[in-house]
């Protein structure tokens, strides 16, 4: 097992927390106990994840005298909304959960984002633990405290920054994950190489076949390096006033795709993949990256079996959806672009014509 620390210090308190990463550590309740103010938890999960992992976790908790309630939600991105959030509040109130009762998110990014938001709001804030079970959640959404829900007008538009007390990442849970979901998670892994670590990007090019084959050693290394990069960025800019924006490479375009196609039709990671290619194409058009770097970027997403062509919408539709992005300032979209492989920057200054031309080159014909 390895532990990556998210270092969060402020004048009032130390909110740093560990991310424990290992193969087969789901039942290591000893790693959770120091973070439980009361031996009582509510586990939030969904109808797909519960049959695989809920009983194992509850039995392990029981062995340490921790009482658990389960809240089992419907599965899917289209349930990441107010109605589902309210199901959590209904259950917490019915079960008389208290201020010291810890909410545990057991599932992918949808469960993590919903549970974290519920923990931020229930009784004005209760402790929260992440046990991520998709690759995407293990490398990205369980770390850093972004929580929230979608609005029909925009992705992740309602939420709160609310950090977990500990993240328990068991890479063995990925053995039950469908291939398409594994590939979607790889989109966020590639993102870390692109924005921060050229060596990691090259390593991914060399190891993509083993990553897709779920080689435990390669998966463990990819998860650890991704978490290290995310932890470093979150520690520097918890509330996204600067460098944290770089983690949104491909997301402004990607969120537009997810919204336009209907939540859940394109997986988040698939939309991020096609969105990253759009950001890379724009970076090439602005002469930041070379044609050969652009080809390498397309190549690594293709090796991962991810889409590199965005769905066809009019450039105006893309632009109006992109204006719903959280990075918009004074009505202007801010773009995350690549200066080179391993270095991202934020820019307001993309000429409208360049953007429209680039959008057209990245879209499907039909
Ligand atoms: P998801 O939560 O919908 O999970 C994908 C599917 O896999 C679901 O059907 C789920 O039930 C199933 N599943 C989960 N674990 C499984 C397992 N071990 N075995 C079998 N099936 C399993 O999707 P996701 O890709 O994990 O997360 C996407 C969400 O995360 C999006 O809503 C996105 O906006 C959000 N996100 C948040 C952050 C953040 O910082 N908070 C970052 C990135 C993405
Ligand atoms: N997934 C982007 C972030 O956490 O900032």
C-alpha cells in the first residue's frame, strides 16, 4: 500500500488528509477508524456497486464495532441532480444521522460528488470519506473536494468545495468495472501527463496496452502518479483561483458535449477525451504545440480506445454551451491550452475565427 498526502493548512486548522492506495484494501477499516469521530457511518452507494462491495465493507466495519446504514441510489449521470440529493437527505433524517455520523461515498464520481455535497450541507457539514471504485474516481474525483450536482442548463453547476477526511482506493475494485468505464478513467490519467509531467505522458504511451489490460502494477503506478499531481495542485490552490484551473484541460469542451448529448450518453471521460483533442487542436492552431505533438496526443487517446472526434453541433451551439463553464469571467470563456506536452496554460485570448475554424476541424461530419 502507498499513501499520498493532500496537504491543506490554513490559519485555523490542518485539513490535510491521506489517500491510501493499494490492491485489496477495501476491508482495511483500520485505515478509516482514526478519521471517524463516532463509530457510526452512512454508506452512500448505488444499485450497481452495492451488490459487489457493500456487504464486504459493512461486514468489515462491523468487525470494528462500527454501525453502518446504507443509502442505495439509482445509478447514472442522469441521476446526479436535486431529486437524488434529496433521497440522501431523506434517508439521513429518517435514520437520525447526527453531526458526528460520517458519510462514506462508495462508488464512482457520481456517487462521490453527490455524497460530498450532501455531507457539506447536511446539518451544515458532517464528516465525509471517499471509497472510489472507478478509475476516474480513483485518479480524480475522490481527491480535492469538488462536490456537486448537474443542472439541466449546465454540468456540475451547483456544488461546494468540501474535502474528505480520508480516501481509501482499492485498485482491485476495478476488476469489476466495464471496459468502457475503465477507458473513460484513462482520459483523466492522460490529462495529468499533458498538463504537468511529460515523462508520465511518455510512460503512458509505452504502457497503455498493459493499463487497458488492468495490469495491477501499471494501474497502481498510474493511480499513484495521478493522485500525486492532483494533490500537489489542490494543495497549491484549493478553491481554483489559479493553477487548479489547469486540471480542467478539455473540460470546457467536454462539458459542452455532455450537456448537448444529454447527461450519461457520452461518459464524462469520453467527453473529456474529445474535448482535450479540441484544446490540443486549438493549441496547435495558435502555434504552441507542433503537429507531431498533436499526433502523439491523438495517438495516446486512440490507444486507450477513446473518442478523438467530437459530435457534430454548430460552432454557435458549442460556444453558447461553453459560456456556461465555471471558468467564464466577465462573459469571456477562459481556455486551458497546451504550451507543450507536460505544460498547460490558461488563456482568454483566442481569436473568435481561430476558435470557430478549430471547432469545425474537430467535429464529426454527421
Ligand atoms: P460513475 O460514477 O457514473 O461510474 C461509472 C459506472 O460504473 C456507473 O454505472 C457505476 O455504477 C459503475 N461502477 C462504479 N464502480 C464500479 C465497479 N467497481 N465495478 C462495476 N461497476 C462500477 O462515473 P465516473 O466516471 O466514476 O465519474 C464521473 C462523474 O465524476 C461525473 O459526474 C463527473 O462530473 C464527476 N467528476 C468529478 C470530479 C471532481 O473533482 N469532483 C472530477 C472528475 C469527474
Ligand atoms: N477535476 C478538476 C478538479 O478537481 O479541479
